[in-house]
């Protein structure tokens, strides 16, 4: 199982790939919160190792304050990071639809 850092900016549809979005624009979600990501990770049966709420992705240091998302999550997953991010983005979309 691999361990890696997940930044909310990697899933954020408001950001370009230059500022750290990893998933495709069609799969990305607007302004994902740390709590949404943790819920998605846990509902996928993956392990959350650590949550750091005060960290800022270094790629976001030169961007407007309203687009900055603070925090990072360390996750353990049997899948690669890209596949795990796609799974998390899809799960956040499902969880948001249920909450409506």
C-alpha cells in the first residue's frame, strides 16, 4: 500500500493544473473541504493517516486568497495517487448529491 499527500487543490475545479489540480476539470469539484475529502476517503475504505489543517500547498502561495485552500491529508491506498484522486472526486460528487 502506498502513502501519499492529498491537497484539496488537487481536486478543486476552480483551479488550473498550473496551480495544482490533478484530476480532469470534468471530474473536479468546486472548493472541496478537508472534511469532505476525509469522508470520501473513509467511505472508500481507505485509511487516513494524518490531517494537517494549517498547511498550504506551495503552488498556491502566489494565488488570490479566495482561491487558497488550506490543509493536507496523508492517505494510505492500494491504488496509485491519480486513481485514488479520481475515486475521491467521484465520491465527493456522490456525497454532495445525497446532502441536497
